[in-house]
C-alpha cells in the first residue's frame, strides 16, 4: 500500500495552509468541515496573518507546527503552491491536497510540472490540483469545501468534476445514499484513478466505487488495477466527453484528453467496469450495489400488480441481456392459492390490480423465499385498493423477520406522493426502491450481470 495514498485517507494529523479568517472563503470552510465532521486527529491551521481561527491556534508557517503533519491541504493561490510543497516536505508530510486552480487546465503546464517535481523530491503524493478536497467517512475526515455532514455508508465516489461533485455530494444526503469516500481528483497531476482504486479496492468499508471520469492519464494501468478490483467489488464509471464538443469542454475543464468513446467502452467491458450513461443510472446502481448481497445464481422473478409496468421492465431487462424464464413450479403452486383466478402466473407474475397490500407483499415474499429464485423485482403501481406505505412497511418487516436479504430484491413504486414516501421508507431499510419501472429494471439487470461476471472470472481462475 502506497504510504502517501494511505495518508490521504487515514491521516493522523492535517494542516490547512491558507486557513482563512473569513467565513465563505474556501480555506475557512475546509477548516470548518474538518472540525464539524469530527476529525479526531490534530488539526493545524496555517496563516501568517492570524492567531486563532474557529477556536484553534494558528501557525504562521508549516515549519512552526509542533507535531508531525501527515496531510497538508493547500488552499492558497496557485503561484505559491510549489513553495508550500517544499515546506510540507521539510515537516515530513506524506500527502497534499492542492485545492488551487490555475494549472494545466488553463494552460499553465509548467507550474503543474513544477508542483509535481517538488512533491516527488519530498516523496509527497499530491491529490489535484484543482480539487474541492476529500471526504473519508471511516476516518471522520472532511477536508473539502463541500457539504459538511455526508452520510456514512459504503459508496466511494471519485469525481473529476468539482462543482458537479459538490452538488452530487449534496444529493447523496437528500437521497440518503451513504458514502465511504468522496474524492475530487481534478487535474490528476500525480494521484490518479488507479491509485485511488487500489486503495478503495482493499477498503473493507467500501462496497462499490463510482467514478465520474473525463480522461485517464495511464489507461493501461487503470485497466490493470480495475480488472483486479472488479473481481471483488463493482466499479461504475460515467465517462464524460463522448462527443467532439464534449471532448473540447473536457480539455478546458481539467486539461484531460477525452479520447475515443468506443475504445473506452471496450476497455471498460474487458476490465469488468460497469459503464453508466447518465448520472442518474450511476447513482441508481451504486445504491443497489451498496444495499444488496451479490447475485449468485437462480431465476429472476418479477412480481407486479400492473401488466404494463411489468412489460416495460421486461423490455429493459432483455435489452440489457437478462432473459426471463417461467417462474418455478413450486412458486406458481403456492401463489395460486391466494391470487385471483385471472392472475397471470408467468414471468412477470401479474397479481392483478385487485390484489390487496398484504397480498402483494405475500407474493413478493413467497418469490423471495423460493429456493430456485435468485432475485426478485417487485413492480408496484399505486391503486385505490392498496396503500404504498403499508406495502413498504410490511415488506421491510417481512424481510427483517426472514433474517434480512440473502438475495437481491429491488422495488419500483409508481404513483403519487404516497409512493414517494414509501420509496424513502424502503431505501432507509436498505431495500433499493425507485419511482420508475425502467430505472428499477436497469438496476436489477446491472446487479445480475455483475454477479454473473464475478462468477465467470472466478470459475476461469479456478478452472
Ligand atoms: N501560507 C498560509 N496562508 C497564507 C499564505 C501562506 N503562504 N499566504 C496567504 N495566506 C492566507 C491569506 O492571508 C488568506 O487568509 P485570510 O483570508 O485570513 O486573509 C488565506 O491564506 C487564503 O489566501 P488568499 O490569498 O486570500 O486566497 P483565496 O482564499 O482568495 O484563494 C484559492 C485561494 C486556492 C481558493 C484560489 O486561489 C483558487 O484557486 N480558487 C479556485 C479553487 C477551486 O475552484 N478549485 C477547484 C474546485 S473543484
């Protein structure tokens, strides 16, 4: 494990160079986040013009800090950064997060090279420049100027876009997607996706890794590392800059080369990396992976009270390579006992619009508890004879009573405001739920395809 990358995630002490006295300035907000998120180690604000900020003693320069400094967050203008790195080297820092913009992304390549040269001289690993920082929940580390209180969980999010990353950080809070890490990777002058993947691949607190990528510096190394990591946990990538105009926007944003779309897609597939086309897909899938056990084998059964939603889900599954076979006979016999005579007992099992809330949950649970079934997609359309919140609560209760999920269950709830709250209820209980059938079906297809991928590569290795 690279010591510098480790120090980025698990520093014992952090210095903020450019910690500002003024609320609203980046250096102030980073210091505030570090304190508010509860970093347990030493925090050293550095500012030659201040004596105390946010109740902490301020040091005029790094060399005057009394203890050791593992991680230095650098929030001073670009031209001063190389000198700060020299100082960081003198106090034995192992990693630096360089917030400043004004490097390669605006054509200032020399300054970026100088930064890297000095960091290498001192053995310091650099995140950035041009980043909003890093959050690592297990260390209670929020060295960023994004939202303060991200919800701890198991999704690690690496983003090459700063503002989008900060905005999505906020979204994870609203959507209650727990994160292990959020890393702004910026210009990738030193630390790149592969370095972070190596760490996160080994991190027991991270179950799924999501990357917003504009370009990759060393494609071969990224693929080599990704290939190993995807055997253990899913890696989802949103590749931006797919069109010519998009690629030009990438060049002026982070100075990366967007590259050829097809080459990226092929390489991702070969390394087992899951490519999402939209941010919505990426977060939908990350949520499913973070909540669910891995799909092993067995039939996928769809249970629905709405024929049309069942058809749409089937189309989405098939278009993503998941075929549906008839449900197990034992399941058909069981549900026949209580479903209306006109219920359709194929796959999807259409329990009909006449079914009660209890009946719907019963059918979902019967499917889930059947030994031949490997995964269940429950598709619910709001009707006057059912209550979405009752369904959500009963489902949560039944899953709890049966000892938790041992196979993937994904739910879609289509309807009015009540379904919105029911979806929140399910997600809070770690049963992934979505408001549209296609989104739930795409998430299920992704979970199944990844489960199959892992089995395939494991069988290859064992065979
Ligand atoms: N060591 C320590 N502190 C120093 C210093 C030094 N050598 N030189 C100056 N400072 C202090 C300043 O006095 C100031 O403190 P104050 O506000 O209490 O006076 C603080 O450090 C910050 O310096 P300042 O010159 O005011 O810079 P700034 O806060 O306006 O801007 C950046 C610094 C890094 C935020 C800015 O240059 C920048 O790059 N902004 C863009 C960041 C960005 O968008 N990144 C990408 C996100 S995705």
